[in-house]
C-alpha cells in the first residue's frame, strides 16, 4: 500500500523513520527546521518541502519527530488552522500529560492524532526487534498500522492519548535503572584494578541475560516482597554491596540504586 507520508524533523530519528518509509515504497516528503539535513533521502526518492505547511499539505499522514513537546507546539502553532481534517502521528518523546494536552489542542482544530513512543534507536528502526507504542482512537490505529509498520511493529496501548508516552518513559526508566547498575558494576571493577572489558564479556553480560527475566517478572509496586526473595538475605547482600563500593571508593551516588533496593528490603523485613 503506497501512502503519501510527510516527516517533520530530520534529526537522527526523523531521518531513520523517513528512510524506512522510503524503503517500503511510500511517497515521502520531508521537512526540517534547518534545511539541508535530508542527506541521501532525496536521491532515494523523497521530496524536501520548503515549509511545514507544504509538507503537511503533501501528505495523507504526517509523522512528527522533533526534539520535545515545545518544539512540536512551536512548529505546528503557525499553521494549526490549516490542519483541519488532517491526520498526524506524533513520535516526539514527551510526558503523558503533554501528549494528552497536545491531542486536545489539535482535536480542537479538527486534527486526528495518534500519539506514539518509539521503542527503537535510529539503527534499529525498521528492524525485527523495533516496536512503536501508539495510543489514541483504536479505529485510527487500526487504519494506520499497516502504513506505519515499516518503522517498527505497531503496538496499541489504549485510547488514552498519554499512554504511549507513559509506557515509553516507564520502559526507559527500567533501562536507565539497569544502566545505573551496570555503570556501578564496571566502576567497582575498574576502581579495584580489574579488567573491565573481560568482566563485561565474561561476567556482566551473561549474568544480566540470566537475570533479566526475573528482574522484569519480579518488578513490583507492593510493599511486600515475595517470600522466595527472602528480604532479610537480600538486605544483607545489599549491605555487602554498599560496603564493597565504599572499600573501592566508588562514588556513593552511583550506589544510589543499591540504597533504594536496601530500603525496600528493610521495609519488607519490618513488615513481615
Ligand atoms: P535530534 O537531536 O537528532 O534531532 C532533533 C530534531 O528536532 C531536529 O530535526 C531539530 O531540527 C528539531 N528541532 C529541535 N528544536 C526544534 C524547534 N524548536 N522547532 C523545530 N524543530 C526543532 O533528535 P532525534 O532525532 O534523535 O530525536 C527526535 C525525537 O525522537 C526525540 O523526541 C527523541 O526523544 C525521540 N527518540 C529518539 C531516539 C534516539 O535514539 N535518537 C530513540 C527514541 C525516541 P534542527 O535540525 O533544525 O535543529
């Protein structure tokens, strides 16, 4: 199915999205605030619009991928009255409340909006593991899903326009939490004179792979810790990890995630 798609924003992500749409055979128009960022897209068949209005007019579906919510507002505000009856897909990261407010603002001008969250990085856009979260009207999602599939598997997460952003940020929070842990792990090895690359390859990677499924399954909001986790034992282990950090002179801030986990285990022990 060949669709006329415009992309607003040619940063690293916008270029990757445009490239995947071109590759899939869609008729692609691109626009970027700073001209000259289309790279090889034009040579591959994309058209570069000189203005936002021109890009939006050229398309059946406009995909917006700018820096943040403020840049989306700044870009659309001057032409919002011309958007009536148009369909926009916003893949710009933002908060859930920003996504809801944007939808209300645009719907006031007769725009149909699908809010998105990209669960990919530019090199993985369009590859097997990539998926994109969408929220908004289900019927709109179902109509657009085949068109949007080339950038990543479309996954609808609800009518509430804020949910794609919420799930996106929550998933990123999980990733940054793991990053804090892995940074801390290599800092400990480095500070103690260990071989960081070897540790990463032979210990950290296989250990994280083995534990990932338990970490995700065990993620919990309740105040209790399941019995099989043995909160008292975990608390002792966390105390040892903090002591190891202190021995190695690794910044206390990096061990913040350990202190948070220790706090949770101690609370669980106190409640049992
Ligand atoms: P870049 O920093 O590479 O690009 C930012 C884009 O936003 C450029 O096109 C820039 O235009 C434009 N922009 C910034 N401010 C304004 C403004 N005030 N008005 C108009 N245009 C503006 O970022 P990415 O392309 O990597 O990211 C784009 C979005 O995708 C972000 O929301 C990001 O969170 C999200 N995302 C990115 C991922 C990644 O790994 N890169 C992963 C998942 C989501 P100009 O060239 O003129 O400065």
